[in-house]
C-alpha cells in the first residue's frame, strides 16, 4: 500500500482536483519511489499510472510502488503516448504542476488538446513538508554521514591546508560513506568566510581564520545540510563575541520551532538576539528552509514566510553573520518538529572549536 499515493488522493479530493499530472521529478520520486531522472505520473481517484521511457522499464518495475507502470517507445512521441493514456483513463480535466517550464507547458498544451489543462500550484507542498517517520529516518541517515564527515575534517584542518584540499576530502568522505553530494559544498576561510555562499579557493588556512564548512549528503533520496564555523590556531575576543552571539541566536531559534507558531517567528527572534551586539545588520539571508528530497525543500523561515510550523516538518536553522574584511560565522542544524518539541537531527558539537 502506497501511503504517499493515498495522501495525495485525499488532498486532491479536498481541493477538488479530478486528475493530476505529476511532472516535477522530486514529486514523482516522493510519490512513486522511482529514483530515475525521467518519469511522470497521472493520478485520478481510481487509477494511478507511471509513465517513463524504454531506458527505465526494468528500474521502474522494481521501484514504482502502487502505480501501473507504462512506457513509450519511439517513433511514438511522449505527447502521443500521454494522450493515449489520458483517453484510456477518461481524463477530461487535467491539473498540472506549475513548476514546468513555459516551453514544456506550451508544448504539452499545443499538442494535447483532448483535455482541459488547469494550473495546480503547490498541491504536493503540504504533503512533502509533512514528513512520514520513514522520511525522517532517511534524513537522519544523511545527517549521520555529514556529522561523521565534519569529525573527520577537524583532524585535517590546520594552518597550511588549502580550502580546496578540505573540499576534496569532504566530498571523498561523503562518497566513500555511500552517499551522494547533496550540493556543491562551501569551504571558506579568513576574509572569504564573509561570503555566505563563497567557493573554495587555493587559499591556505591561516592562524586567526574563521573557517566555514557548509555540506550536505543525500542518502536514499533524502538530504542533510549542516554548517559549522571553526577558528584556526587561536580565537580572538572578536571571534568569540561574534561566534557566541550567532550560537545564542541559533539555539533560541531552534527552541522557537513550536507547533502552531508562525514560521517567521524564529527568524525574528534570531535577529533580535543578534542585535544585542549590533550584528543583525550582517545577517542578510533567511533563517532556514525546508529539508527533504531537495536541500531547499518546500517552505522558508525568512521574515516574509507565511508558513506555519507543524509536526512532521524538517527545517534548517542557520543564522549567520558576515563582516566584510573580517570573516563570517554560520551555524546550521537540521531540526524535526514534533508535538513534544524540536528534535535536532544533526549532532556535531556547536561550541566554538579551535583547530590546528
Ligand atoms: N546549504 C546551503 C544553503 O542552505 O543554501
Ligand atoms: Mn541550508
């Protein structure tokens, strides 16, 4: 029994959607279990069909759970095959996901006129945001990989080691652990650490540098995303003050992830705490984002977020302070919201660590 399919059908019934064409690859993976790069689903109250092409027939038969698997072969086109299946299922009104490109949407609507196409933005958003225990377990497995990776890297980070070397070891560790690299990792030191999304360079770590590592692993389709900032050699009073305030804001924001509260509230609180030391003006990005099959999954924790915190959600909490000419600090954890309070899934220590 595919519970994801059941949840989608329940939501379609509530929203009055008679048939949905699922085209977003991560939505398809979430719904069907298929891990390939090309698959689509048509879901109606009584039927569910998974469409792929001949590259994926064996894989789809093994992976797809609870949907009829069909595939097209050339010279038939995807659009011809889709039309045949829509007619077979008696679909007259088809909701589509608005994440498709304009060119794709135009192609489909030009070539498939047997149905009325209706835009259905974000139908899966609340479903993807509310993780099942099975999904949370997978995120935990990904978090274990990045926790261990950070542990490993603390042993090699010292003056003279380049940002590139750290990045290479980081990626090697994740791959050797049987996971994928969830996103291009960030390794920035010294003045470079004031770039929130800076890239690793040939610069060598030096005494007195902040070093920020932001990394993610993907295991069984689910991501982790963790950031830690270290100091090389010796921490100055300014290092300690900035780090301590970011940590205070981060801990308070995690605690503020309470069921029923506005998603903008932990961000507001983090900024208030940073401002105790005049640091809020150096915090330009939002506090965090949803985490799941995508690193930046549905939902945001920024000041303008309209989301509401609910049990089952998984968020990153990642306040940062970036001071040009000095350096930056970001501390990021992955947090599962439960009725009993926030459950932190990333376990690497957060106290300021001096390395080398
Ligand atoms: N870890 C990268 C980001 O959250 O943007
Ligand atoms: Mn993040």
